[in-house]
C-alpha cells in the first residue's frame, strides 16, 4: 500500500508529533546518524505552543514564550539532520513480525525501522465564556508552570479533581488569595480538601461556577460567579488576575495507532522504562503516556530516553551507550 501522493520515504526513525518530546528525540537520533523524519500535524497547536511564557525550563530565559522555545527545539533537531514535515498521519502499519513499520500521510508513505508516538494529549475544550480568548493571558491549565507569575495577586481555581486541589495548594505559595470555585459539593471527609482549606489565603465558593472570564488587552481582570440555583442576573463579580481551570483529565491522542499497541487503563500508551511499547521498535513519549507529570522538561526527558533506547535497538546492542564518558 502507498499514499495517494506516491512518495515513498525510507528512514530509520519516524517520530509522529513535533512537540518537545518529539523534537528532543529527533535531536538525539539524528545526532546518532539515524535518518529521522518528524511528522507534525500542526506546529502551533500543542500544549507548549500555546503557553505564553516558560519560566521553569532549566537554562531558558523566563520571558521566553512557548512558541519560541519549541521553534528553537525544532531548529536544533533540523540542524542535526532531522527531516521536519508538516503532515497528518491517517494510517499506521506496525506489527511484531514486520521489521519495517509503515506510516501513511496524504503527502507520502514513510517506512521506518522505528516509530515514535509523540502526539500528546487533548485537553478539555474551553467551556467558560472568555476561557479560550484569555488562554495564555491569565487563563492557565498549569499552576506549576504559571503560578509564580501571580505573586501577591488574587487568582481563581476551578474544579473538584485531585489535580485541581493540588494545584490550588501550590498557588497558595504565591497568590494573595486563591478562590477555589467548585460547582459541586465535595465530601467533608476528603483529606485533600481539608488540607487545602487549612490555608488562610484559600476561599472556597461551593456549588458555584464561573460563567465568564473578563479581561482586556492586558489579560484577565476578573470573573463572574453564579451560585447553583441563582438567576443569571445574580452573578457576582470576582476580582482576580488569573484563572486556573481543571476539567476531568485529558485524552491521549491515540486514534491513529491501531489495536495492537497496549494502552493503560487511563488511555495512555503503555511503555517500559525505555519508553518502548509492547511492539518491538515502537516507542511512546510525552503526554501520550498520560502520566500526571505534564511538564516540558519531563517530555524532553522522555524523548532523550527513547532516542537512546532506539539507538541501542537499531544497532543491536544489549546496553544503552552514552555519548559522553568521564575520564
């Protein structure tokens, strides 16, 4: 089978996804002289690309935007020899018996000895008025990433999940007040809730939802709250500079990978310590694994681990070989 465009591209490694995990993996595999192709559906749509500034990536200027950091990662991979292409994968043929894996796109068919899944995860769609408009300008889905920007400023945290409570607790280190907005009632014996409410700068708005996020060119300036059972005209104004929204988890993008790749119960691709799946020569890195550690530096680490494992796999070695040695 070949793609409609007819181009047939043999290579050593195909990486599906051009985020920090995919670009890091490509940098390492290319540097190890493995012919590497990155297939990226949309370079401006990933979690890093829509992040306004990256303040917690080691060695990077804290004013650097997510887009700028991703551009630099991509460029570095290309400079080492990676072939970057904007393309969407619509079919994949991988099995344990076949040494060559086939990846089909409208632009061509890519046949590789190793395939890496690095397509990340889909977050919940924005449901609050103003959420999409102010994303990256006061609206965030990651307190660990953006919390330090709100020193002595009031913020709101929306959600009843364990992640929401942990992120709200993290924000108590920075924010003057953390307004915790919970649309439903949480059981009184919930230990995470008790811990969170023990902080003096936390105020809970129970059985309440944010109906809109307000702002201007500078970013978020406030939000409107509406208690359950109240009429819309009874909405209250809340003075906040940031709104952190936590829905019910995220969904790994796995629709293209087929049924022979094992998944975890949470939908993430199942891998071992070398990021290898149950099919030899197939790896998965970054948020597609659906771990709770959704950080750029973790995704990049996944990419490095997979690349070193790929080098071992392609060269038939029993052990990982590092590219530096202490003398």
